[in-house]
């Protein structure tokens, strides 16, 4: 039996030749990617109904998207539960990205330098869809230290790294990312949309971000942008417990962090973003 085609009749042009319209094709591609992105923060396998509820798309369409993705190896289906998880083709893409753009190996010496200078944990975070993910870190050698889960999706708008990754997006994308309220993670989380907009404008204007306990109570972080040759923005961060990494020490570390971020940007062939 052939796989059910991903495009149904409702997604076809009204023309007699039955060609798929450009807008319909774009929508199908975007929705298929939306389905794959659902697995970023999933704790395990996902079912058709669960994905349908998350995206607000009919179960029949979700099934067609999954069928096409399964055929190409981007998702796999558990024959016992009939639920889905990411397939190995996603890992192949990850390996391809690593070969083309090996960020981790390039940034590691700089993180060691930051850690040794500030005595706090240093790391690099990137935006993936509507989350941020920490690619790598060098932890503080002190017994009490700040760490981030590598590869785990974290809120994009809470914390220095997240705010920076939002602030340096195109204006229309910033508006979209700020269009919904943020869950209060701690007493310091900025949840008001107007306050968030003011904060993003401040980050963009000054060219760095600072936070105190916005995602994790009792922590303080600073972040500066690193730019790749492709124009990607990444967040170079230094984080530590607030009782030790005080506001004064964060300001001292910030000057050095920005120097290292500019150096890493040049190494990657990027150009620093011109702040307002």
C-alpha cells in the first residue's frame, strides 16, 4: 500500500492541471516543520492527537505530515504504542551542521578563558525555534556553581541569554516572540509584555543583557552577542550564584565578556551588529 500523500485536495489549486499553489506548498512545508519542532521539548514519544492539540491542526493532516516525515526518516513510529519520536535522519542533519559549522570546538578555548578569568561558569546558547539551547559550557571550579542542561530547550525570554537572543532578531520576529505572556518561573521573571518590550529595546541598544534570577532563583547571568559568518546570533554567557556573582562583579566581568565575544565573532567571520 502506498503512503498517503501529504497534500490533500483542499490544498490544491482550482486549476484543471491540479498543480499545488505556491502558498499551499509553503504552508504544507511550514506545518510539517511545526510538527517536527513539537519533539524539541517532548519528554518522550508523541501521538497524533497530542500533536494535533498542540498545533491546532486536524488529526488527519498531522497523520499525513508524520507519514511523509517517517518516509524520509525524520520520525520513527513505535510499532507497539503507534506513537512517534524523532528519527535518525535528524541526527544526520546535526552531524552535517557540525561538519559545516563547528561552533563548539571554536568556542571552547574562549569559554575556558572566561571561566578562568571570572571564576564562574561560561557557556554558549543559540535560539532553536521558540526556545534557547545551550550548546556547550565550561563549569566553574567552585563547589557551588551555575550550570545549564546542554541540549535541553529552555524558555527563550527569561534570563540574559534568552533575552539577548530575542532582542537581536528582526523587528517583526521580536513582535511575534513577545506576542504571548511568559509563564512566571520565579519572582523575578519578567512577564508583562510592555515590560518585556522595554527590556528587549534596552538589550538591543546597549549590546548586552543581564539578569537576576529570572529563570532560576538565586542566579545571576550576563550575555553578549557572537555573530557567525552566516549572520547567526549566539549568546556568550557568564553565570554564577548571585550571592557571589554580585552586580559589581557582573559589571566587571561584562567588559571582558564583550571583548571575548567580539574576538570570537571575528574568528567566525562575522560582523558585530551595530547597536542603536
